[in-house]
C-alpha cells in the first residue's frame, strides 16, 4: 500500500515509516501543516492516510475534508494518544498508538480489504 503519514512529531514519523516499510508498504512522511494540505490536494493518490494525535485538530479536520474531495477512495486512519480519547476528526478507523506497529498493520490490511 502507498501510505501518507502525517504528524508534527518527527520521531513518531520515522518509527512508523520503519515499521510499515518492514511490512512492505510505501510511506511518504509529512511533518508540517502546509505540506499536509498540499499532499492531500495533489494529483498523487494514497491508499491510506495516517493522521497522528500530534497534528492539530483543526488542521486535521481540514486535511480530511480536502482529502475526501480530492481522493474519496483513500482511507483515513486516526492514531489516538490514549484509550477513551474521542478525537474530533472523522476517520474511517481509529487506533491507539500504544497498540504498536502490529496493530497498525492489521488496521491497514482491514481498510485495504
């Protein structure tokens, strides 16, 4: 799968990239609000977009809205910080970061099926 990973935390981006590349995925990391907006409006499409809890909520909502307009078939996975947290971001699936890379890979497989 081709995946766009969005976070303002470079360490989380690199960890996710390493884990998902090891699972055979192609990852593009974005670490700024401006780049995220540009990426989801660009002609290049992704199978899934990962939105990290470290990305501001208002910009995350705008990013999802623009993505749905430009690439309606792309699945959005929101990575929450804590169990019980209910983000104000509309996503196709939600996962808690502490569940680890294996859980993220399973969610990606589920949305791709």
